C-alpha cells in the first residue's frame, strides 16, 4: 500500500513536471512558472496584473469583499491575440480588462456564490491555424472549460464554428465579422463587439449628406472585410450610389496592384477595409499615386490605435509622407464606451473604470519597462516627437485599448449568464459540474438561453444580444486633423429615421466637400462661324446664279445657241447644282442651330439633298455625253422630240436608285447625332480647377459606313462610266449638242474631285478636324458646280451678250449659223437660224435616204457578183470535167477561151 502511494505520488509529480501542454497558463499557474521563465514577454506583464491584483488598491476603489470564500472554480478558455504580424492584435489591451473583470466578478458576494471564475488564455496571434490548435489543447487539457472567449474575427470564426461540437459557448469581445452573425454556422456564438456592418449605414449617411454618389472600395481579402464590403455594396445599390470599383488584395501581400486598379477607376471617395498593418501600406501607396489630399476622402476603420500610421518601418514612405496621406480621412467605429455618468453593473461609471484601467496599464507599463522595454510591440513604442507628430494623444495605449470595455463586459456577461444558469440548474437539481463536452447539451442550452436574456449596463454601454447574437451600438465618426483624430459626431443606425449627430465640423481643405468624380466638361467643337458664313454666302450666290441660268435657258430657249445645247438637260444640271449647294448649307448647320433631338432631320436632309442633287447634276451631264457618244458612233437620227423624255428618264432612274438606297438606310439604320471625343484637356490648364477635365468633341451624323460604301460604289460606277464616255467623245463636235465637249470636260473635273473628296472625307483624321472637313467637302461641291456652270454657260452668255451688243449697235450683217461650239458662232437672227436649221434637217433627211438607197444598191451588187462567181465556178467545173476527161487540160488555162465562148 505504502509502495502504491509512493508510486502514485511519483507519477503525479512526473506529470506535473513534464506537462505536455505548457503553452497555456491559468493565472495562478503562471505565478509558479514565473520563477523558471527566463524570457519575459508582454503576456507576462499582463499576467503580473493577476499576481498583484489582490494587493493593489487601485483595482478596487469600491472595496468589495474580495476575501469571500469560493469553493468551486469555473474555467474560461480565452484567445487574446497579442503578437503576430497581421490581423488585429488587440489582446494586449483586452487581456488586462478581462482580468479586471474576473477580479471584480470574483469579488462580488452576490454573483456566482460558491464559485470563482478563472481564465486560461492563449496568444492566438490572430492566426486561425494557431487558434485551432490551442483550442483543442485547451479543451482536452483539464480543467474542463465552460466557455470560450475570443477576439479577432478570423480566430473567432474557426473557434465558434467548431465550439458547438463540444457543447461550448463562445463569447467574442473583439470580432467584428458580419459572417459571425450567421446563426446556422455559429449557433453558440455571442459577442460584445458590434458587427462591422454597423459602419455601413453611417458611411451611407455621410455619402448622402455630402452628395457623393460614386464610391470605391479597397479591401483586404478577409471574411470580415469581404462581408462588410458586400453589405455596403448592397446598401449603395439600394441608395442609387454607384460603386465605381471594388479592389482587393491578400492580407500578407502588397496592395500595389489593387491600388493601381483603384487609381485607374479615378475614385474620389474611397472606403478602405483592412487591418492596421495593411492600412499603413495602402496609405503609403495612396501617397505615391497621389490618391490623397483635398480632392479625396478616405473612409477607414476607426478601431486602429490613434497613432497607427506613425510606424513607417517596412514602408517606402517617410513619416512626413504618411502624415500627408492620412490627413483628413474619416473613420467610423462602434461606440464601445458608455457615454453617460451612470454607474454600471460593475459599480463604476465608465469614466471611473477608464481611470482605473489607465492606472492598471500604467502599472503594467512600469513593470514592463523594467522587464521588456526592448520587446514592446511597435505600436506601443513612444512616438519620437521630432518626427513631426504635433500632438500625439495616445502614446502608450496598447492595441485593443478601445475594445477593452468590450472584453470587460464580455466577462461580466458570462458571469451573469452563468449565475442565472446555475440558479436555473439548481431548480432542476442539476449541478453545473455535470456539464460535459459531449452527451446531453441541456446545460449548454440553459446557458444559451440565459446568455440571450442577458441585459445590463456595462462599461461599453447597454449590453444585450440581438437574435443573431450581435451587439447593438451607435457609431462614432472621427476625422484626422493635423495628425490627430477629432470627434465629428455619432450615428445610431439601429433607429429608424436616425440622423447624423454632429459634434464638430468636418474640415474640408477647399471649404466644402470634394466632388465624387472628376467633372467632365464636354465642349463640342462647332464650325468656325466666319468659315461657315463665307461658305453659306458662296453657296447662296451659287444658288442664285444657277436659278438665273435656268431663267436664261428658258427665256432663250428658241435661240439656236441654247436650243442646240439641249436646254432641258442643262436645266436639270442647274437644278442639281442648286440642290447640292443647298446641301452645303445643311452641312454647316450644327448643334448650335439644331436641337439635339431634331438633329437626325438634318442628317437625313443632308444625305437626301446631296445624293439627289448629285444625280440630277451629274446624271444630266452623263446623259449628254452618252447621246454624244451614240450620235457619233451609230447612225441614229439626231435628237428628236423624245430626247426630253430620255433625259428625264435617265436622270429619274438615277434618282430612283438614290431614293431606294436612302429609304432603306432610313428604315434600317437611321442616322442620328453623335459626338466623339477628339481631345482631353485638364481643367488646370484652362483655369477651371483640377476637378474638371475638358473633353473636346466633334459632332456628326452617326451612320454605318456600309451605306456610304454602297452609295460610293453606285456613284463611283456612274463617274467611271461618265469618264469613259467623255473620253470617247473628246473629239466629237455635234450640232445637236453644241456643248457636249464642254460637258465632257465638266465630267472630268467632277469625277476627279469626287474620287478624291469622297474617300478622304471618310478618313477619321479628317472628320476630327471639323472646320477642315467642312471646308474640304463644301468647297469641292461648290467648285464642281461652279466650274460646270462656268464651262457650259459662260460661252453661251458671252455669245448672247455679244449678239445683244451688236444688235444694239444696229448691225444688219448676217453670219451663217454657227456650229454651236462654245460661242464662236456667226451672229444670226432667229429667223435665219430657224430656216437654216430646217434646211439642214431636210438635207440630213435626204442624205439618209440616199444613204439608204446606196446601201440597197450595194447589196444588189453584192448579190449579182455572188451569182456571177457561182456561174463561173460552175462553168469552170464543167469545162474541167469535159477537157480533163479527153485532154487532161488544166481548166484555169482555158478560162479566157471559155469566157469568150460563152460571150461574157
Ligand atoms: N475591433 C477589432 C475587430 C477585429 C476583428 O474583427 O478582427
């Protein structure tokens, strides 16, 4: 027996000495281990608090009876992120608060009588992998834990998702992820920390207040931020606020690419969602890209420590640059400290509590300085005042200082819920000691329902949990002014119709909120008025001249000079000129004169006038060279009475094709006004400020180029054929069409100019030069029309004037009728010319009859010769047969004799 007792003692001693899980500690165990721990760290300083609690009066100004006898210990397992390189490492501020709460709770006689609470904790480093391992260790390592507490969203997610498997309830003091509100995924999770989505209504209120309807989001790819961004996106969509872009980057990477993408979207209002370490990198990159200053408003998370931006280690920005980058940004954060002077459940007002907490931190600091001053986390390093931080406010505050009341209240909430649970279980004759990780979840359920009912005034305000286990809180808005955070106001998103409550004015460097976008000022480059008016004037003169020439043609229609030029075709040509020159005026009418919604009419009119005008103008000339070609190459009667019909039909046919094409164009792809950017100028250059960009645009009729190509093909064929005819008839002089040679010359001009102008006018570079384009096209049209009129009519008019002059001088001399070639004709009075013409027609008719007779005689002669040849062949053949048979003669040698015998 004695041997057994000794052996058992040895085994127990060995187990105690070779503890397989030395990585986590209870507060009391820690005191023992301190004597052997040669490496002091920040955790150790905090644990010192526990060791000094009882003999430190600052912890207990209300002098609760802390000597009460506790007989049973209830164990809490805690995750406090205190070291690490990413995420939220606010355990440094929260652990002391949790320990204060434990002390206060344990000191209360009326709370958990017969029980004391003890905390076993781990530095999770805000690392879910490490947290998972520590959780299993803490669960499987006695003593049994009745509840878990955690901070940092990534850790709470993994802990809370698995805790239910062990009938464990989790209370989060520092986890803001909206994903944690999912009751199916986290059925036993409660938190004193409000969800991060409570920032979003506040952000939205600010967007609306300052008239921002275009925002961008940059976020770190952690569930907490992704869910918050998703919620913000949905709210923005509902509020008609455009989300310009949403860029993200991985937590342990550099945000450079994301920042490049962000800059490309040209945002002005940027919401940033990331942990502090990445916030520094983002703001440094923002500085480098110029995404800071008076034109930009950054919305950051408000729970970083106040001097988070001052640590420039590992950044490529100086402190000065960082200060510029963060200046003026706004933050939103949940209000997690009771704002009034009411005494809270703990017996302190929040001010008293804060004072007490600050004293504790100071005490820890004192201990820490002597122990680990060289190993303090960067955020706690005193700020070098020469580094241009004029008024640093929270030099010695550890990370998590802001969330400390949440950690304090989390322990109180647990204590209250446990207290009610024990009472509840007592009434059912169940002891809390029967609580087990596996098996029945009855105790867990009782605990859950008690936790749900929890409602008390805590240091962080009213502590109550919503149906999804979330904390309800107000948000606070702050702005960084001169390197320090200044309170701007509050917003209570939980209340319907809530308004922003301003305490201070936001400082806007320009006196007012910046614009949410670069203002794009469109400037349509219209035609230069002097150019346009000059062209209008020239066209008008051209139209008047054309009309006058029509009149001239009509009034001198009986004059052989005019009559022999086929005046109807010339009139059609002049009408075409009038229409083409009108189209030039239409081309000059731009958005200054035509409202945008009616601009399509101008587009249509331009196309119709130019096409129909061209068909009349060129079609009539085409007909003339064609007739000239027929008359010169075929033996056809001169232009008769049907000539007028012919010209009308030909030109009408060309116009019909135009009508078909233009109608189809209108029906299938109607033209409309469009503007195209040709140049961009910054507003600074034009003294309009850097928020403005001037876009120089040109306006034209939007059309599918296929229609242009179709018309060009058709007109091109006409031009080519016209050119051919003009070339073929270049040397032909016809009395019936006395100006056909001149018309041929006109066709050359028109064809060449059209072949150049048509394609060039479609080249983009040309189209972008509104003035040059207009001048180029309109001068070509005017030139074609004017040259044709000059070539065809100047000789006629000149001749007419010459005749009039002679007549006026009383000259009676008669000259023979002219050949009709451009005004070199002899002067004839009207009667003589008519007789002459009749005589000519007679002669031509006789000539034709004679020609016909000659042709008849000719064919008779040909028939006779053929018959003679036939007879001769026959005779030769007969002779050959006769002589050949008797004499063997060559028949050709006897031709003469045969002929003589036949008497031919
Ligand atoms: N206020 C700290 C929140 C940290 C987190 O949600 O991870």
